[in-house]
């Protein structure tokens, strides 16, 4: 065995052997229990970052551990390859999205293999390949048949100079991230998936995911946002042209309808411009609507806005009070919640109260706390507590909580409204006016309207031999070879293909099923394979995907379930959301944020910029990001320390669910530990290589050898529990470090006859326990010990209960500092147990006699001093 640990030499050798032997290849085996381990697949950005390394290392340890526990493990990898990031990067690098994507996939695959992850690369997939997206086109057609895919007008973020739709994340302070010009809300025809049909089921099952973190299920439930209340109809006064128009509102406070003194509509509500037309308010309303269209009006940002609005020149009738109330359009009313109309009750809602005070609107109290009178004219804040109904006609005097039901009854009986449930969740808009995405398989015909393509014509292939237009616009609408087609229904040759592409979240909503049979050509997946492997047993990824990706995947799985394609509703049994990798920032007054390698230690001990030698300000520790340059290139670690040390640091520095703070000292400490294990194995390899591992009884050993044998079994127990129960790899590694310390301490017993067998057992156990964590390192030592098969094929070690037994302790009993007795007790006895036994010791009590005991001092594992 080489005396020096050399990861550069041994790691590529083991990676090559694993690949040639097909060690990680997964096949269905009904005789074995399956375990499907999956990390969220990456977008091929070009290079892996430390977040990738940590995420995939966590998953790899679990996959290797489960394999050693006897499970049939599926551990695949692929690429979330469509979407805007590829377009943006291609523009920045003057490349084509396809060229950029495929080059990055090749590069990142090489990097992942270099870290030694145990992926079944034969199952690799890329979502930008036609053989993948043809099946989501197929499912789109099936969903269209069932009314789950439909087209309607919707407001989107629109950049006029770029002539494109932007995701919310691409709108920065109301400006386009690319050109810096204002972004506005524009009404466009969009394709949607009807996820709202599954809102209740998704909500109910959120409480049936015991393997998910509570914070994630809570986020999903809040996003679905179930509200129970009533829909109430407010007739519009003197509807123009005799139209019988009305405004429907949703409220959870139907007990306060009598207190509704004005109505607010979202600026996008179709009645805003329609009702203001021809009134003296029309110009003001149009100006307000235009201004609102230039603002980010998501639910999150609206909360921080100063509330404002304008009267639209029309009134509606409160159905219970009969009162005429003005209609406003306001910035806090959102089309995405309820009906886009808000029944405003300023006496009992603080937002409405502030708005009413600002615009001089009436405030009518309808719920009064018991024993108190409230006056809307003098109130300084809304009253939102319970009370009795007032100013509410026949409902006066009853408790407002009871009025929720009685008023709902009245509304339904008089056809003024109905009980209903509203969800914050809105249907999933999947249209993207972008190029790099899966084409939507629909055709627009002047005669037949919108027509689905024939299944036999799938896939509708995205042409990869065209360039993006100026500003990154999609070339598809201008590409005759793509757009022009015959109508599938009437044959009209002038029909046009849909040029929107699908949201990339569609691809990531079913890739885990495709992994089960990635080369299957007769459908989305082979049913037998999915029946065997799914659902995913352990899913690992960032908490930033807690809502959209995970919710869409749950919805998509339900669609497959309802179509009889799968037998389960939930795709992921257990979920682990790992923490972020963090590092402090470094800022130069002249050059801004600096990379770690751009900072040097100056002569005076301060950190300085290597470009200008000015003092650098070290900022707070925060998530690694390219923009702030507080990133560590994994290649630097791999080149200097090797894959196993990099893996070890990612696992030892923090539990997986916690943020990991970067530490150069931590990496070096991991490297020193591996070298320490290596040196011990190399030193004793000649002695232990031909020895038979000792597996006998603990009481047949003595001294240091006995302690080592016991410590080995303790370590097996601790590591197994830490990985199996909690994924706390940091404490598992710490346990092995303690075992290695014991090995070094027991080295002085190396001349005893029991030493070779016990030492071999201890070293083998340490190597096997480390095998999922530092696989190359473990394989090398395992091989040097004479084993032919991979350590991964070795069963996980079992500990012996009898080998955990502690030796009894001899406790000295003192009275006033003088030794008066001794007794033996179990080594794990608690202080109180030791104290009680000392106080009942007959020999010691002879010296206590009838004197009062002032105190008892227990020095655990040593002595008890009774002070009288």
C-alpha cells in the first residue's frame, strides 16, 4: 500500500472501474425491495457550483448506503434543459441555445463523474430532446380533450422594446432586466392547465405527507389558500344600454355586508374601462389603469404599496342595505384573488379603513364589541374583533359569528349570493412567447378555430437550425417552415401552428417517471417500470422549489392518475430540502465585489484587492452567488484535495437541512483526517492483511483491544442511526473520527495476539462506514486489504448488543474527604443512582452516624464525598 494518500491517482482509476463494471446500473428486480433516490435535476448552466456538489453528495451518500443495506437502488441524472436561462446565456455568449445547452451538458456530465456520484448514466435524459418532449405534447392533447388545457386572455409582464413576455423574476424594479425599459401589464391569449380542479385534493393531501418538512407543506397550503365564505352579487346602478350587469365579490366576512360602503375593482377588471367610458372620470381612470399596468402588482408587493385608487363614475347597490355605493378601481384589488372585486367594509378592515379616510368615504359600523358603541366618524382604526350585529336590519343583536351562517342563508334564499369556497391558487399559465421550449401541439385555422394536431404527427419538433431575432425574440412566428401547416380537421394549407412554447416547469413535472424507462418509445413511460420504481422514495432539492415545482409535479401526477397511467397520487414519499452554501463577500472600493482568488493578505495583515491593493471590506456571510462573487469553484477543490475531501467537507460542516458556511480550514481538516486514516492503514497493512477479523465476544478481550472492539460496535450503531434516521452525516463522520482516535490509542497493544484480528475488524468497519461518504478512498483501502469485490457490494455492518456492554466502575466513597468504602456500579449509571447507592452503603454510614448530612458531592465515574 502506498504510504502517501494520493487522490489524483486513485480517484480516476476507481471511477473508470465503476463505469466499466456497470456497478450503478439499475434493473427491475421484483425479488428485491426498491429504493428510488432522486436529486432535483440541474439546468445545464455550464459549470456545477458548490450548491450542486452539496445537493448531489447528500443524495449519493443515501443511494450508496441504501445499496449496501440491500436495496435495489435507482439513482438517475438528467438535465432540465429548456427555458429562458439558456436563451439568455446564448445571447450573452453569441451562441445558439441548442449549441450552448448541449455543450454545457457535456461539460457538467464530466464534472459530475469526476466527483464520483453513483448515477446510472444509461438513464440520462435531456428535456430538450424530441424523444422526451413528444410525450408531454401527447399528454397536452389528452388534457385538452378533458378540458384540463385551455386558452384564454390573461395579463402578462410585457416588454415593448424586446417584444416579449417576462417572468416575474425578470422584472427588476418595474424594468426589463435585459433592456432596462419599463415593463407593463398586457392582455394576451395564453394556454393554461386547470390545476384549480385539483386544489382541494392537493390541499387535503398536504397533510398526508409525513416524509415532507412541515415548512414545505405549510408553504403549499398557503399557496393554495383555501377560503370559505360567500359570493355576493352587487347590481350596477343604471347599467348602460339596459344591460343587466352586476359585480360578483367573494368575501369571508358576509356578516359585514351591511357595512360595505364602497366597491373596489382591480385595474385589469374588464368593467373598469367599460363603466367609466363616457363619464367625466374616463380620462382619470384610463391614466390610473395605464400607470398600474407599469407596476409590479403581485400579492407580495401590493402589501407594501400606499393604497390608492380612483372613482370610475359608476355605482352599485348593496344587496342587503339597498344603499348606493361608489365603485373605485384600486391598486390593492387583484384579479388573481377572488373575482377581482373587493367589497370594502372600512369599519372592520384596516386596509379599507385607510382607503376610506384617504378619500372621504363613509364608515358604517355593523359589528360592535359587547357593551361598547362605535362611531365610524370618530374611529381611529378598524374594529376586527368579535361582537354583536348593529346597523344590520333584522340581524341586529345576534353574534357576528352566528351571522356568518344566517346571512349566508338569507343570501341564498333570496338569490343574492351563495356559499362558496375560493382558492388563492390560479390555473397554471404555461404559455411562453419564447423560442427555447417545447412547442404546444395546437393549430390555428381560420375556419375551424383552434385544432389539436394528430397524435400520429407528434412530436412537433422545435427547429434548432434557426437563430433568435433581435432582442432575443422568438423566431418561430416568422418561420414559415414551422408556422405554416395544414389544418388537421379541414386540411386548409394556410393554417398556422401555435408559436408559444411550454413553461419549462412542464418538463420537470414528470421527468422522475421518465427515468423509470427513459428509452421506452410506446408511451410516456413503461407502466411496469413505473409500477415498480415509483413513487420516488427520497427527493432532495432546494427549498426555493417548495411551491411551484413541487406543486406542479403533484398536480401532473394527479392528471396521470386520473388517466389511469399511474396508481399513486403523490410522486415523492419523502422530501429533504438542503440548506444553502454560504460565504462572506469581499468588496473593493474600486472594483466592487471580488472573487476569493482576487483577495490577498497585505503586509499590514489586512485583506487587499490584488488589482489595486486597496483594502477590501469583508461583508456578511450569505448565499454563494455569481453576482456577489462569493463563490468557490469546485474544480479548485477537486484539483487541490480531490473529490472525497470535497464530499467530506460538504457533509461534515453542517446537517443537510442547515446552511453550510464555507471554511478553507474545514476543507483542510477533512483532508488531514483522510490522511490520518490512510497512514494508520498503511502502517499496519502488513500485520492485518492476512488476519481474520475478530467477531467474537467482548469479554474474551481485555485492555486497549477490548476498548477498541467495543468502540467499533458503538461506532457502527451511531453511524447507522445517524444516516438511517436523520441523514445527519456530520455526526456520523464525527463518530468515525472518534473510532480512528481509539485506533491510534490502541496502537500500543499491537504486540498482543488479539490485536491483528481486532484491528482488522476496526479498520474494515471504518472503511465500510466511510464508503458512502468517501467512496474512492474507501475502495482503495478495501482493495489493499485483499478484497476483490467493490466495497459497495459489501453488506452494511451490524453491531452486536453484547459488544456494547460497559465495564463496571469502582466508586470510592469518602466521608469528609476520607476514604471509607468502595462499591461497583454500571459505567452508564446516572449521578443520582451513584449518590443513592453511596448513601445506602453500610460501611460509609458507620462514619456518618446520626450527624446531619450537609451535602453530597458526586464526581461521576470516580467518587462520592459525603460532607457531614
